[in-house]
């Protein structure tokens, strides 16, 4: 599903590479944690998978497509197969929960009728049934992140990328979000999550890949934070 | 269908959100396009006047009062045989006086004071190529009996000079205002893109196509360009109505008429130029500056 082949990424003006000769293979349906200290290169990993940055060396394959060789006009279509959740939620403040999720459908050309049918379903799935017409500032942090997960999942992506999705949430809320991601993973969606949160990693007991100084120092199938 | 509606709504809210900038953009665009239109109209006009007058323009060979009949006849037959000359007409003092009286009919005092024999007799020569005046002048100037050789084109040259500098001035103003308009377009789009940065980030994240993200911004600029060209067109219509057909009407015999069809032709031209240039500026701003 996701393959990094000897990927090196050096940002312009950086003294050392953010990722240094990294090779990873992630299968369809896996749930993978990327852990490591700040600046270890975890977020670069997400950016590479989204084609926000291109590797200096090496190949990135997503859905067996070579992302590095992809023409820029194909990137939008490619991103539709990937859902994305961030620490800061990235919701539109002037739109309700329903509208935020529907927006993701509308801007890729789905009709209003499709949105009316699909959005309540997915909001129900993330546990926000009945709160469709609340604005983000009327929702708690955990609820906002649920909206973001709903938006990422509404197009039924093959891959869900989560960049520290619990970074702004208290432990209990974090666990709820993790249950949600776990449920999404059980539908067959590959989940890749970057995190600092040792509690969560230890509880989930999923594959853990630890990065330090741009290199993979550990890759355990049912790992803990360590 | 629904995407079209979305884009149009975005364009209108975008223009309204930033209404002072939109107005500034439209005004500069209108001034620039008016000047461009005026410049183009003047250019056509001057060209047309040049061909018009070149067919009419004459070289006048004024004869001395003491010219002999022999000298005059010799000159006439030489002129008729000259390959540079298309047509030769003799104008006697009496005919000159007739013309003079007609021309100054509204100034009888002046006509009174001039006697028929004080006006010189002359040959009115039309050249095959009006540019060849110097050659003709050099050939005949030294001949006895000739007082003066006058090229009417030189008189017209001054008029054309004025028209040409008006045209250049209009084009310079058009360019300067055009640059200002483009900078305003670029600025407006930057502001618009900034105020919609969250939406744009989400759209990119969920894989909205590039044209869909960029279209509202580019169309805002195109819309301003179209309104600007419409205002410019209205200004040109008013100029034709109030100036050319109004207060400058007395010059109508000198200036060839500016037909309405030509004014109307300026609408599609200005609209095309205005919207195309705004669209390109908008697109370049997005692509290279804002990176939307």
C-alpha cells in the first residue's frame, strides 16, 4: 500500500537530512504508529505521502503509484484517495459540522444530493449524530477532531494519515479518538499515525516505527512507546 | 452545474468582501482601457486621414506676376509630361479670386480689400506619390517665372503631428494606468487568497482540482476587467457624442468622421484585452506568488 524506497529528504538550507535513506513498507489494512522526538522526521513522512514535499532521493509509492514521478495536475485526484487529520483540526470556522464535511465533497464535484445522503451517515459513524448544525467553536476539542475525522473519511479513502491527532486533546478524549481511528482501520482503511503520546501507543499495541535523526531505529509489529 | 454555482457565488462574495479594492481595480482598469481605446481610435483615424488627404493634397506652384505666357505654357507642358505628376490644373488670378471670395464669404471686408489681380496665378499639381514633393520642387524651383512652390502636406503635417502626439499620450497613459491596474489585480488576488487561506488549504487537502481552487480568484479579476472595459466603452461613447459630434463638430471638415461602428467595435476589443490581461495576471499571481 505504502512503500518508501531508500528515501532521503533534505530541506533547502538544512544542514542534515530530515529523513536519511529510509525504507518502509506498509501493507493494506495496517495500523502504523510513527514515533520519535520532535524534529526526528516524522512529519516529513506525512508530507511525503501527501506529495506536499518531494524526496531529495529515493522513491515513494502509494497505492502502487510512484508519487515522486507524478505530474502536478494528477496530485488532486491522488489526494482524494488519502484522508488526513491534523493536531489543529483545520476546520472552517464559519461552517457547521455538516457543512465542513460536505465542503470536502462539494469541492471535488459531488452533488448536494450526495452530500445530504452521505454526510449524516459519516457524522453518525464518528459519534456526532445530532450535532450536525453546530459550529466548530460550539464543539469541544474532541468533537472538533471527530468532525475532522469525518471529513477525512467521507470520501472512503484507502489511507488515513493522522499527524498527532490527539496532540490537543486530554487523555480521555484522546482514547475516544483512537477508538474511532481503530474502527475506521477495521473497515480496511490503512491508518498511519504520527504521535508523541506514549499512553496511546502502549494501549493500542500496533506496529510501531521509531524514527530518530531521520533514520528508523525500531520497527516492531506489536510495539510499545519504549 | 453545482460547481459552476459554487464558483460564481465565491466570485461575488470575494468581490464584495474587498469592495474598496474592487472599485479601485475597476476604476484604474477603466481609465487604462479608455486611453487604450482612444489611442487605437486615433491611430485608425490618423491612418485614414493620411490616405484621405494624400489623394486630395496638392502641390501649388505660384507664378510670378510678371510671368510670360511662353514660360507658363512651357511649364504646363513639362508638368504634364512629368512621370511624377498625375494631374495638372491651371488656376488663373480670376479663379483664385472666385475661390477666395467663396472661402471668405462671411468676411466681406476682407474680400473687398483684395483685388483679383493681386492674387497670383498658379498650377495645382497632384502627384502620383505625394511623398515625392521634394523631387518635384527641386526640379522646377529654379525655373523662371515661378514665385513659390508650396506642399500642402507640410501644412497637414502639423495637424498630423498634433494627432500623433495625442495618440502617443493616450497610449502612455494607457500603459501607466494599465501597470497600476495589474498591480491592483495582483494585490486584490493576494488579499482574496489570504482571506480564504483556510478554505484553500482544506480544498488542497481533500483533492479539489487546481482549476476549481483557482477559478474564483481568476474570475474575480476577469469580472473587474469586464466591468472596467464596459466603463471605458461608455466613456468612448460619451466622448464621441459630446466631443466629436458636439463641441468639436466645427472641425468635422478637417477630421474625417469617426463612425459609430468603430466605437462599437471597441467594446469587444477592450473587453477581450481587459479580461484576458486580468486573467493572466491573476493566474500568474496565484501560481508564482501565492502558490494556491
